[in-house]
């Protein structure tokens, strides 16, 4: 392991083609040992297998986003704005960058679960490759390979890169920003720094302010370590700030300047404003729990130990203490290094990323889900890989050997505690990892005195002990269909509470089409838990398709998740009243009555499909619309679904 140390590469000729640069980035430098390239290719191939194998087993995964993809395949306007339906009533409650890729995939390959999930799986492979390239530049190829392996085997990462939430693209863009920032810091390059800003800007168009959590870290690292004068560093940062503003701001300007009546309502906002969505529901409200139109402070576990707690611990916590130890020990080891030292650059970048983003996740009082922690995976992986190599290279120092052995012991103890939360799942794994970890820690304590093959065996055994449990959780995650809006990784993760197996609907019947890209069900997204999506019965599906071309929306229903189920079944536009939570003031009761009078909505479907906020216990726009429909139209039972025909001339709307 100590032979694979960091070496400086010769500078790249200015005229070299981008494709050659990408190839060099992935295969390593000319001074890297010969085994690095095949090891990297094997890592990328196995990552691709882990992310792509039986990818469509989860059906529509998060049906909320799959319905928006379906809309985008029918309308370029819906693609641009991220509309929930092809008639552009309302958008999803996130910016649409992730949807742009999924829609393009579905338009090329045919709309189906496989084509919807494919961009995220490929983003996972690209993330591992970029993370390797970034860590390698700072800490050498061995550290890069270890970091890439940890990233690939982090349970929440496997979950998100096999799912259609925007977090997958966000992580890829942030790792790309880190790579560009390291390249910029190496040579004080304003162009690489601007590219980092562009990556963060498009991260904003993926998940808004969450992308900005790394911005202070990237800026401070460049300001500290770039090999140029302080004034040039400041000027370069201003240029990068302009790149962030332009790459994110063009879309905000487009939406805000577009005439409101000619575009969909901005879901998640209370005043049809993307700026309000940015700073409110998807901004400061996530920290305070006071997002207008949200669910309020629903957290009871906020605090320093949340990342190791019941909901997040087995998603990201396995190597978290080891990463923090690596950060502390690493910074102490390079404290006397030159200002521009790349090893310290890497430690500061990934350490700042982990500490800042981890603190936000730990103390946020607004809506937060365990899968958000995928944003921590690259930092944990990079610090673990860099720290392992750094300590190994200094194993002649008893303090380094002790820190290395102690980290292994702490990791396997934490592993045992996390595995104990699922006591019936492979109980032998606790004992195996504990035995391997303790044995390897003992060998590491004497690594400088042991024959080289024995010492190396101890190091490999330590890595296996630390990675065995998260790897097992990751394999269980890949083997389990995940559906719904709150999926969890691991052997018990089935798409949130009560999540149904993918590919089944009411009464257990198979649902969805065979995809045009490999077959398999386009199943529902769970039939339990809040905001899950379930496809309706065949009778309702046939009813909605009847004379569908005569209407702008074949139906209207409260809640985007409810609407998604009907839309995915009928493949026709369904209006989501009230947006995701059912609390957006859209459409107004007056506008809804106008649309009904003009014959643009065929049916109103009562909230009988599980998910969303369908109760009428509060005075919301959605509840007033529902009351008006109930007063003026006759309810018809279609199976266990209540439907109102809004074109029934026997009704007398008031």
C-alpha cells in the first residue's frame, strides 16, 4: 500500500482534447503503478453492476417524480418547468434539473421504469470515478481507490443511485465541483474555479440551497491554498461567484419573467414564485421548520447524534467516526506543510464538506429525510481513504499505528451496535466483523515490525472488517425494491412505512406496462405511509381514458402523489390540487369553477388513493374545492374509488 503514494503529474498541454483529458483523469498518471488502472476499471464495472442490476424492480420508485417525467415526455413545456402533468397545471416542489435528464432518457429509450432510473444509476458510476480522480490528486491512487470503494458501498448511496429522487444528480454535481476546485487550487486556475461554480449552480437547479452548503468550503480552500497572490485569489473567487450566479440565476430569471398565466403554478410556494420556493419551503424553512405550506417541525431527534441515530445511522454512520478521526489526525500530520500542500487541501475540502453539511443535517428542524445523508457519502469516503493511506505511510510512528488500530476497533464496535438494530438479519455478521477487526487491529499495532506480507494482510483485513457491514447493507439495498417518497437503505428498507412491493397495485394485481427498455413492471410507489403513490384499479384507469382527448385534464385530485398514481395509470394529464402537501393555494376555487364550466376537467376523484394530505379538516383551497364538488355533483363509486363527473349536466353548480 505504501508504494502507491502521490506523485505530481507533468502539466497537461493546452491543446489536448477534452476526451483525452477525461481518459487521463480516469486511468491515472504516468507514474501510477500498473495495477491502478485495472483496479479502477474493476471498481467502476462493479459499481455499474451494483447500480444497474434489476434496476426496474422498484417500478416507478418515487411515483411523484415519475409522473413528472411522464408529463415531460408529452410536453416540452412540462420538461422545461418540471410540471406534474403535461397540461402544465403545477410544477413539482423542486427545480427540474434532475427531471431534465430523466425526461431525455425516457424520450430516447421509451417511457418506463428502467429509462427513468437509468440516469441516476449512471450518475452513481460517474460519482465514483470523479471521487477517485479528486482524491487521487491530493492523496494518491490508493486513497482514491479506497474512497471510490467506500462511496460505492455506502448503503444510502446505493439506494439513491437506484432511485429517481434529485439527490443522485446533486451528489454527482457536488463531487464534480470538488474535482474542479482541486484542479483550480493546484495551479490557481480561474477557469477550473469557474467550472466548479457552474457545477454548484446546476446543483442549485437540482435541489436549491442544499447545493450551496459546500460553497464556503470550496471558497476558503482556494483562498488559503491557491499558489498566487491574495488579490488574485479574491478576484478568481469573484469570477467563480459570477459563474454560480449565472448558472443558477438564468432559470430563476426565466421563470420569474415568464408571464404567470402562461406557465404552470410553482409547486411548494404560496404565491406562485420560484424565489419564494427557494428561500421558504426549500430554503430557510428546512432549517427552522417554519416553511409556509409545509408540515412544520416534525423532528424529535435533532441534535449532535442524529447522524448515528435510529433513522440515519445505518444509512451513513458506519464510517463517520473513522472519517472524523482521519480528518483530525491528518490535519495534525500536515500542520507544518507548505500553504499549497495538496494533501491538506484535500483534508480541508472534505472535512469542511462533512462538518458543515453534517451540522445542517444534525440540527435542521424542518422536513428532513434519512436519504438526504447521501450528500455526506463522498466526504466520508474521501476522508476514510485519505486517512487510511496517510496513517499507513506513517506506520513507523507508534502514534500513527495506535490511531490506525484504534480507528478500526471503534469502527467495528459501531458496526456491531448498528447491526444490533436488525438483530434477526445475518447475526453472524456482527461476530465476523468484530473478530476480523480486532485481529487486524492487533496486527496494525505491530505493522512496522512484521514481515511486509503479514503487515499488508493486516491492512487488507482491516479494510474488509470496516467495509463488510455497509457492503452487506448495500447488497441488501440493491436486492430490495424501493418505492415511495421516503425510501430507506438496508435489509428493512422497503420504501418507507408500509411500502408495498413494486409491481403490485390494489388487490395485489400487477401494474404498469412492460417498459420499452428491458421489461419489468412500472409498479406503484408503495401503498402505505404519507405521500406514497398507488396506481388505481383497472376500472378507474379505463374511466379516465374514456374520451380523454376532449379534456385538458382527465381528472383533478388533491395532492401531487395522489394525482401521480392516476396519471401513471391513465397516461393522461391529472391536475394536482394543492401541490405536494395539498396546501398550495392552487387552483383558486374561482379558477377551478371556471375550468369546470369550460369543460376542461372531466372528473374529480376523492382522496381515496393513499398518500398526500387529503383530509378536509382544515380550511384550505383544496378543502373548499372538494366541498364545492360534493355540494354540486353526484358521487359515483368505481370499485373503492369515489368519482364525480364534472361534465354531468344534471348537476347545478353554484
